[in-house]
C-alpha cells in the first residue's frame, strides 16, 4: 500500500452503470440517456414527508431511507415544518397518486438549491399552478434542515437503487434502439432522464414531458417496472414522428373519428389525432417487442384504433434496413383506409381499462439469526441507517464473537465502507485489504476489489486500479453490478460525479 493519499477524496458510492451528472448543476437533460438521482427532487420529497405526506408508510417495499430521514427531521423540530404542514394539508388531493404527482411535477420544473427558481420560464404545468407559495418554504427548509449535508449522507443509497435498475433499464433501452434502429447519440435535440426517488410511496412510475425534456421518476418496488420505463422511452423517440410527417397523416385523419366511440379513451387522444397516432404506434411496437399479438386487440378495444393497421405494417419494416424515423411515411402510406373503415365499423369497445398488475413477491419467513451472524446483520442495518458510530462498534463486536474468517471479511468490509463515508480513504484501503486476507465470499471479495480500484483511481494510480478491476471480474459468482462497474473501470478511470 502506498504511504499516503495525496489528494482530497470524495466518498465513493455504489455502482453507477450509466454516465452520471447531478441534474440541477446544469439544465435538465443536458446529457442524454441518464439514470440518476436529484438533490432537488430529494429536497421537495423530503419536505412533504416532514410535513405529513404519509402515503404507504407501512408498505415493506419502502426504502429504509424514507423512515430514517423522517425520524431525523422530526428530531430537529424545525420552525419551517409547521408552515409546510399547513401548505401540504391545504393542497392534499383525494387521490394519493395525484397528491404525489403534483410535487414531482413541481420538482421537475424548478432549478436546484439554494434558490429553487423556475427552470422553464414560460411553463407552469397545470398540477403545479396551485402550488404557488411553495418555493419560499422549500428555500427555508433546505437551509434549516441542512439538506446539502443530509443529501451527502443518503446519496449512496440512491446510488444502490441506480445500480439495481441500470442493467434491466439498459437492456430495455438497447432493445428499443435496436428495433427502431435509433442512433444513441441523441435525438432531435431532445433529452430523456430517469430519476430514482426513495422518499415517495413505493411502486410509482411517473412520467413527464416539458418542451424537449422527457422525465421518468421511479420509487422503490418489489420488482422494477421496466415495461413502463420502456413505454416512456418509446414516447421520447416516437412522439414527434406523426407531427414531422403530418402531410402523410392528413388523409388518414378520418380514422381518428372512430376513437370517439370509446367510453374509456382519454380526451387528449380523442381531440389530438397526432397524439393518438403516436400512442398507437407505440402500442404496436410494444406488441412486437413482447411477442404478444393480443396486445394489439386490447389496444384497439381501448380506443387506440390505428394500432392494428400499424402492427400489420411492422413485419415489412423489420424486413428492410431503414430506421423508423425514415420508414414512418411508408408505414402510414401502407394503411388502407377502406380496409380500416370496415374493421373499425365493428369495434367492441372495452368499458374498463386494463390495469397494471404489480406482481407480488412471495416473502419467505426470515431465518432467525443468532450469535455473530445476528451481530453482523445488526451492524449492516446500522450502517444503512448511517448510524456510523454504533455500526463501527457492532462490526468490531463481530471480530470478537467469532473466529470464522468469512464473517471477519464481512466485518472488515463494513468497517472499510464506514471509513469511506468518514472520508478516510487510507484507512478504508487497509480495511478492504484486510477483508481480502480473510476468506471472503464472492460478493464481499468482488466489491472490496472494486472499491480498491476506485480508491487507486482517485489517486491517479491507474495501473494499480486496472489490476483491481480485472481481479474483481475474475471472481466467480461476482454480482452483475460489480462486473459492469469493473468493466467500465478498465475502460476509463473512475471519477466521483460532481
């Protein structure tokens, strides 16, 4: 080990599989294809939690961060909270989803701390219009609650959720890009951004589009709702095609009248033929990606009347080489008006919408831990709650309670991560090394090697960093998140996001 760490060290956090950038240090969407966290969104969501937003607090899917942050803020007894409480109560919606939605919209259209000014000068979403007067309270809350420091403490937990989502989301994005033959370098100056949020009710996927920026906000769930995220990404790529080729769409416009007969189709689709066409295109593409032809019939019965006509054109699209952006006029031209009129004259419209089914994960009764195993579990929980002093004592207790080397490895690994949070990289380096000298399991070993690589990168020791990344990749049974991060580490030096 080298004698000293020579440059200031920022706390290393969990794996970030996509390029990251704090969203409010720049304009939203200034980078493309991001999965990230947002200090602005965290501030707003933390404020309403402190002020009485309690939706699904008893749901076990909630992140531990939500309760820990709420308990911390309650202990501070902040003067601004009572005013926030009155504001949140006065603006409470009867629908819990709408109640959360208004604050997510608000967080997405403002800039970051300390001023939280408007990001879009001429845009105030309808659900934000009634929140006039919230910004001064958010400014005060940010200052009084010292959110800047609190954010540093919880950001690693956001990074862990990002790491869990990055692989399935990247796979879904790749699937869409491949099907549409989309150039990943960007699209018509527009931007797509996914934010994770640990302070909202679980099982939420909320989407927004403002000007050229498309947003998705996801909260913890028992399993990721990748289909909904993929749907939002398809909107980002396909929404403008009907408008871009509006001349080709004109002669098909009469088909939109059939949608008026649907009792469940939203008014926005009935009144905007281009929007209806984009949604039908998306649903047709999804049926091909899912290999589920029945989705086409379901979309038709819900009022998305062009879906079958578009779906029938997709095999021809797949057989040629042009991208969807270039092929779309040909697809529209292939819609036979007379044939579609005959089809649409006999629609059996659905009377209820299909609902998203959230698959419940069967939870086994946990094994009752005893002895050093329970102590180790207690230590990990204290670490996750960021009670670092007690976590350190409890990890040290593991070393006294047992001679089992694999448990010692986990204890040293826990102590090393505490040192990182306390900004003592030299101590962390030694503790990660100590973990490797025991008998670590695959997860502990690979993560320790990854952290050692990142510590070496932070000091400019590139050759040593690459050796550690390669060693992490060589660990049999290493988690996918480690493998992905180690592979990225070999390609380019790790730098902490600013």
